[in-house]
C-alpha cells in the first residue's frame, strides 16, 4: 500500500509542472473535439440508439407521456450529455496511454530513475493491442453486468470497470521501455494487487467533477512511478 501512495504522491507533484500541464490539456481537447464532431454528424443515429435503450428498460414510454414536451426533450438532452462525458474521458485515457506516455516517461525516468536501464520489452504494436483489449473488455464488463443494476449491486460496476481499465491500459506502457518482456510478465503477475489498487484509486477520480479533467495524466504518472519503482527494486534484489 505504501508503494501505491508513494506513486500517487509523486504523480501529484509532477502533475502541476509546466511540462506536464500541456499533456493534461491536449488529450482532453482532442477527445472532446472528436466526440463533438461525431455527435453532431451522427446525432440522429445516436438519438435512435438512445431511444431503443430507453425503450428496452421501459423509460421511453414514460418520457413520451410527459407534459409539457420540453421536459422530455430536456431529459433526453441530459442523457446525451451523460453519455458524452464518459466517452470523452475514456477516449482521453486511451490517447494519453498511446501518445502522451513517452513524454511522461522521459520526464519521470530522467529525473527519478536515471540509472534504470532500458530493455524495451514492449513496443508500439504491443501498446496498441493492449489498449484494444482494455477497451473491449471494459465494454464487455459493462454489458455483462447490466443485469446487476436491477438488484442494486450495479452501483459497484463503474468502480470495478474503472479500476480494470486504468490498470490494464497504463501498466503496460509504464514499464514497456525499461523492462524486458520477462520482467514485464513477472511484474504484472507478482504485483497484481498493487496494479489493481492503483487502478481503483486513480479510477475514482473519473467520478469527481473537475478533478476528472486531470484523471488521465495523473493515472499515467502514478503508473509510471509505481512501475519503474517496482522494476528498480526487482533488479536491485536480483543483484543483491
């Protein structure tokens, strides 16, 4: 647990440096612009899907009977917004993991782990595959657990899903440049509880307004610190 808290503390320290603040901004801007364009272009399609979903759970009939009509339209617009925000955050997480991690790794490794040798156990294809698996399983987890909402247990689903997504999405890229393939496999296996714990804590930020704007980069920094510290400790122990 101390390793997780130390990684978070170091990530918070790095988050407000000038070199990092731009990395905080641009993935969120790109994600918001992407979904804004898609939302405007395919508004009728998305609205039809939303209507089908609401009809499946019996809400659309209730909305259709609401008077005045503007109340129903307002509720539907709010539902669009509630879907838009998670999609932007999810996209920003993926963009950060794929494109912003190299700059963050250079910053963290150059200052805190300058002696850590780079073994390049991962690569771009591995990163792309890891991100694809993370997003697909994240979506599958949501779909598979939808029935749990009917019995109230569904309230834990967002937290479990966020924990899974963060640990799966960021752990690979955090150590891919410095660890060998064998070291990566060993760290993923031996520190599974730590990766999940860090994923849960950073995932909680996604549900806090305003703070969730910093969530993707804070998660990336925390996983870099955690992963490189674990790798450094492993190599020190093997030498000793």
